[in-house]
């Protein structure tokens, strides 16, 4: 990906004073308020369907935490259509899929990024059985290992209405954020996504609403308490 394209998606790193960057800092703050009853150490970022901005949101939110001085790990859990390696301009030769299949060690997959304090594990090679890999029990083991090294872990997942992968990952996390592009998704699909996450016992802590036309590229976050 061209550097200009990377800059346009990783706004928190290249333009910290922009209005959009302030929006991501607000999201970070609101997540902290959601920790009133338990720590949110591992958070999944998902969406109803593709093209809603979940990967961009996860990348910028991870950057926001890193800029706060926290040790952050960003993981690409979208094993079918990964994009974090493109956003950060790194190789996707080895990543989460390889870890889940026990083909390598964690230290072999963790990449440094252009952002201080932010490490990245890409999705790795596309496996023939993503859902089975994610359900194997290895994911929980990896999360416990990551927690020992990082203050905050964010996992970008597949859209929940497309495949079961995002639901599986979200069920293992301390919280999940649903990214929605206003005007793109029907309310019925949003409601079904919420129901699917709840059935998977995921802790939905909030919604990030994206819409350039209405909000001038601003990402807005809404705490969710089951209403």
C-alpha cells in the first residue's frame, strides 16, 4: 500500500491534532468508563458486515492507547480477509493462523510498527478452516500469554453476520465493540448482530458509529448497557 494510503487510514499517528484523532481519544476514554466493574484487558473490534471501518477503528484505537504510554498489542483476527498488514505496511507471511496451528512461537509473529509501544500480529496465511482453528482452545492460551506482556490487547475480527469467526473471538474477550457505518447497514442487521454477540456470550461494551457524510469523518462512540 502506498504511504499516502497508509497515512489516510492511520490518522492517529500522522495527524494527532485532527478532529478525527480526538474522536479516537474519546473512544479510548469511554472504554475506560466501561471498566467500572471489571478490567477490559482484551477487546474485540467487529462489525455487522464488511466495509464499515472496523480495521481502521481498531488500528487507530490501538495507536491511541500506545500514545498514552501503554504497551499495546493489535491482532488481526480476520483470517479470511485480513487488512492490518496493509494498514501498517508490513508482511503477512506469518501471523495468528500460524500460531493457532502451532507452527511457530508468539515471538516469531510479533512485529514492531511505526507507532511507539504498539506491536502487531498479522493474520498470517489464510487457512482452510478459520472457525475450527479459532475454536480449538489455542486462542485462549494465546490470550493468557499476551496478557503477561501487554497492557491492552485489541483484536480485529471478521464481521459477525458473515461468518462465525468474529463471534468466537468476541466470546473469549473481556469486551467487544461493534463498528457501524450509518446509512450502510439496516437496523435489522444491527439488531441481529447484537443478538448473535449476546448469544455467543460476548460482552458488548459500545458502538462506534462511522459516517463521513453526516459526521465529517468523525467516529463517535456510544456506551452500551443493554438498551
